[in-house]
C-alpha cells in the first residue's frame, strides 16, 4: 500500500491556502487510498522568532482543524512532530549528507532569511537546516508520496536528492519519495497582493482567508480582493493574477476547471460574489466540526497520544537502520 506523509507548521492560523493546497486532499483522497500520516510539525515553527505559548496554542488548534477537516484517526495517523524523537535523530544524520550550498539555495530560506534581516532580527541556524528536518519527517516513515502545495515542492526535491545520495553511499535504506499536488489551487495567492502566496505567517490580514474566519469576514475579504486593470474575466496568471486567483479558488471549491469558468462571468463583481459564497459554504462544515471538537479537548489529546505511539513504532526501525548504515554503533 502506498505510504503518504505530510505536515503543517504551527506558525499562524491556518488559511484557505493550506486547506485547498493540502488539507482537503489529505482528508478526501489520501487517507482513503493509502497508509497516511499527518503531522503538526512544531519543531519547524522554532526556526523563526516565536512566542512559545503561541506555538503551543497553534499546535493544538492545528491538530483540531486537521480533525475538523475530515481526517479520521481510524483511517490515518495524526500526531505532533516533537512527540516523536526520531525526526530530530534522523535530521542530524541527513545534515551529514546534505551540503551547505544546497541548503542555501532553497527559495524559502532565501525569502525568510531576507525577511528576518529586514525586520532587524538575526537568522536562526535552524532556518537554514530546516529542509534536513523536513526530509527526516518524510524519510523516517518510508513515505512514497508527499502531498503538498507548490511552495513545498523544492523541499521535497531536496528530500529525494538526500535519500538517493544516502542510498548510493551507504546502501539502500530510504524510499525515494515524490511530491503530489492538487490539480487546481496548488498555490493560492494573497487577495491583496495576488503575486504573493497566501501565507499564514504574513502580516497582511485582509489578503488572507483564515479557516476560522466568520462568514461575513470571508465575504468582506473576497469582495475587497484586488483585481486587475481591465474588466473582462480572463484566466491568465501573468496578466490577470487577481482574477485568476479568484477563478482558481472558485474552481477548487466547485471541483470545476478555472479556465472554463472564466467564460461564465462578465464582471468581477459577480465572480467575487460567487467565490465568497462558495468559500463560506466550503468552510462551514469545517468550522462546525471545529467547534464541536473544541468542546472535547480530551478527545484531541487522545488522538495525538495514540498517533505519536503509532508513528514512533513506524519510524524507529527506519531511523535505526539509517544509523547503522551510516556507521554508528548500535546501543548494546
Ligand atoms: N497559499 C497556498 N496555496 C496552496 N498551498 C499552500 N500551502 C501553504 N500555503 C499555501 C500548503 O499547506 C501545507 C502546509 O504548509 P506549511 O505549514 O508547511 O507552511 P508553508 O508551506 O511554509 O506555508 P505557509 O502556510 O505560508 O506558512 P508560513 O507562512 O509559516 O511559511 C503545505 O503543503 C503547503 O504547500
């Protein structure tokens, strides 16, 4: 059976981008057709300036939202990365396989380190080594597939390179995984700046739809989305990024084709209105389930405890094998 791993960082409130680019597929497709593990990757949230209490709060909220989005602990494993030591153990070994140059080439490192410097902060070493930890997350479970949005594809490519290099130098140890992406909305853009990704740790609130936004807030954000000069509804990322982003969002909600959808609209206003209503309807059941789960925090804790135990059992033999292969003496 295909094995799938993916994760989400507790660096901000989860967004429509996280949902359409990743979470929805995990719940609707991946957990049903594969042996799937989904993780709140909290160690990754420590790579930038952070508030410890906020990371803890967002980790719990993220786990609750994963369950609210339809992940079923009877079908898949849901857990928190820091509850399973094997991620950190394997990350160090992969740092010994990776090079400084390939880490520095990562687009996310370049963007985030530039942002930290602009804010007058210093860049944490862990931001540079982040892709080794992400590779460990995936390789520890022998995952065949990693369902992610477009922004994470480069990290999965690096994971493939590290796995292949390790196998070649130290003997076959790791499955070489591949990234999978949704057909539409693999990169949901910020509503106020449709040339930038809708990112949960950005400061631009009005451009980001959060999964727990009230319906009227969702409507307001979408109705005020920045559109392009011209008035006809055309699907073209280069020349019409704002309208194209709305078409992608609406098509993802409806399960239709964004380019075909463009022919059905004569005005930006009508497109915005339908998109707003479609997103409100998409989020409604998630928000309702989230509310019910918040009333039962013991249930979420129990899911995470059982998930971590199952994940540990899967990761330990794989990480032990990597330790042996690279030359470490097994504990007696
Ligand atoms: N805008 C997006 N469109 C499509 N997919 C997206 N994802 C994130 N933003 C979009 C996908 O969501 C999954 C979890 O993301 P993550 O927690 O690993 O964070 P990220 O990829 O670095 O994106 P964020 O949400 O913008 O976080 P910050 O701001 O902390 O960097 C991934 O599969 C991702 O592709």
